[in-house]
C-alpha cells in the first residue's frame, strides 16, 4: 500500500490523515447544530427563510406525525421531491422516526417508480403534487399506505384524496417517541443507482456512512469553510447523493445556510446569485458550461462564489480553466459514487490542484488501483486499472441483492467499476467506466480522452463519445457535439481537428451535431441513452 501513503504527505499539519468521527445518527448531527447555531439561517427558499430552530420544530412535528401514522423503525419512507424546505423536513423527520429514507428521482416513469417502491417496500411517500397522479397510478401495485403531497405555491395545490404536507403535520400530538438508532448497524438511506447495468440497485447507506462522509468532507475543507457564515447554492437535486451530502448534510454540519432552488434554470440561478450572494456552489460540468457561456454572467456578481465543488461527471480541463477565468472562483473537482455516500476524493484547496484529476482521498479513506482482470494485483504508478476504496463511508451493501453485494464489496474493499490511474503524488484521474470502454480493432479507447480534445475546440459547447457497432473494427467511435451559439464547423473540419490531436485509432469516424444532449436531473450527460438510441436505430 505504498501508493496509498504518498498522498498523506500533501495534507497540512492542521488536517490529520485519520479523524475521530463521532458515533452519531444523522438526526443527532442536526440536533448538535441546532444547539450551536439555532438562530442562524438554515434555509432560504425564494425569499422565505428558516432558522435552525424553526427547521428543528418542523422536523419534530413531522416525526410525530409519522409516528401517529404508525411508521415504525426500519419502515421505508420514500421522498419524491424537488429541492424545497419540505425535502429537508421529510428527510430528517423520517430518520428521526427510525425510518429508512428511499430517495426517488421525480422524473422516473411509471414502470421505474413502481419497481423502486416495490423493491424498497416503501409504505409512505412524500411527493411533489405535479407527480401525484403518477403515484396514484401505481399505488394499487405497491405497498403504499400514506401519500403526502407538497405544493410549492398555494395556487399550485392539487385537490388530493390523501394528505397535503400541511394536513399531515396536523396529525402530530406534540410528542416524539424515543427511537434507539445504532449508527453503524441501522440503515438511513436507500440510494438507488441508475440501473445502467440492469436492475436499479438500492445502496444501503447507514447513519454511520452518511455522518462519516459529512465529517470527512468537513475536515478536508475546514480551512475553507467558515462555520455559521457560508451560503451554499443548493441547486443539485437533494435526491441525488451528491446533493444530499455536499449541499444538505455538509451545510447542516457546519451550521451554514442552504440557498435552495428546485431546478437549474440559468436565468433564475444567476438572479439568485445576484440577490443571495452564495459563497459555495456545488455543481456539475453542464451547470458551469451554462454559466460560462452566458454573455453577461459577470453582471450578476458571481464573484461572491469562492468554492465550486464539481462532481457527478468528469470536468473537462478547458471548461474548468474558462470558468475560472470568467468568475474568479476556484473549482475543486472531486469523485464519489452512491455506494460511498458519496465522496471519496477531491482536489485540495490546501495543496496543488491538478486539473484533469479528482484529487486526493479524504481523511480515513484508503484507495488503490488494481488490475481489471482479477482485481487482486495493485498496478504501478501511472498505469490504468480499477480504483477500489475502503473507508467508513462505504455502504453496507445492496438492498436485497446479496450476489451483487458480493461482487462489489470484497474483503472490505468497494470495487467501483471505474478505470483510473494514480500519479506519483497519489492524485487520481478517472478515465472511464469499465462498461464505457470502446474496443476498436483490438485497441482500448477511453471516451474521456477524446472528449477532452473536443472540449478544447473553440466552437464546442458540449461533447460526448460512445462506441457503436462496426462490422470491420467491432466497434468504432461516434461523437455527439453541441456547438456554441452562432458557431459553425463541418464534420470534415472536426475530424481533421481530431486527427491533429489524437492517435489515429481514437479519431471519431462518425460525428453528429445536435442542439442539445440528453441529461439526468443533475445535468449529467446520458451516454447510455445515446448508446441505446443508436442500437435501436440499427445505425
């Protein structure tokens, strides 16, 4: 494990390699903050603010209402909401009742929603009222008993035969029955993976996993984040594990404020930055693309933002440089996955950032790069392999999937499925997912190598590369490109550009220009959707 020790030397004396993580449940972490920062702002949502004391009262009321509805320890409570104060109340309220939060993407279709509700066994759901008809459509095929709807505006309130959020809070009796939570044993969250390799899997994140990741991140950034004084622009969906951890739980640990928005709308985001002056902005590359390409971004005083944590998808180096030139902010690209609560690595503010890498491991996190074939041999510095991780943030396993758990968790190590390399200082570069590898004429081609070059082209706004079937090569490279506004380039010119910057076997043989690319709610480009589209079209 010599490789693993190298990056410890990059830590300053103020940040230890191993920290003592309190044995707290997630609700106890909130209670700890309330005692210290009770009168501080916890949430700002379209001009309405809530202090930590006010948040705690709402959480208490929601917990009481759940208990009055016979929600027991270990029951699954689904949350299907955009970012809003009710999300935070539902999340912490359910955990305070000893329930397990099941995170649900509001954009799921009926079949996907039915699967997750049945797989988790959830009997209670808190849902945005726009998706109430979808939940009612699957109710009889699931175990759902309690449906609680949330409207963000009084004018939006739907007529429902179940509970509104306000009427559900009316069920409380002013008391909360004490629940014993064992942080290391008890599951807090079922975080469902995207299902890109078959059935969606529920990563079982314990209270210990989630609290540990908040403390690990907090220690890593403690010289940058001032407790009780920061404002975090919270536009990444909280149902996504990155938003849950880096926006909600980390902000709550520090007693800071969440500036919440339910979706990424560029003009609304810029107006919110101008009005609220957030200091921290966790985001994904497509968000930074949008802001960078706005012609008057500087007019919105975006220089209030000091730190941007980029995650969920690789950050092209050219994009990082352009965003920082325009805003003055510092982007710290990191890495994580649902199975690790999620953060394992980040570029440090306390040492050299290395653009194109995801930085160093967090405190208490071990990692190594092993051979893809067996996963048992640690590869030399600079060579490609699968990154595997060990630490207190690593999940307990997959919900009701012992075989998949055994493949992913081996002898205490989380096998990520990501191809990476480590340099001599311990910095990690994520090259691609194993399943995204393109094998053309026997050559291994990693899409990110090509995408980095495409993003350096002055006309390219977004790009993604996939492998498509080819009779001669087995697979060949296809690039999907979105051009910047009012820019033009031909297919031939783009291929010539690639030939000048890439080995011949990596040059795309097919290029398709599009007005937009399919994305998840978080803004991550859906490579899988493009691959399926090509396969279904037979091209």
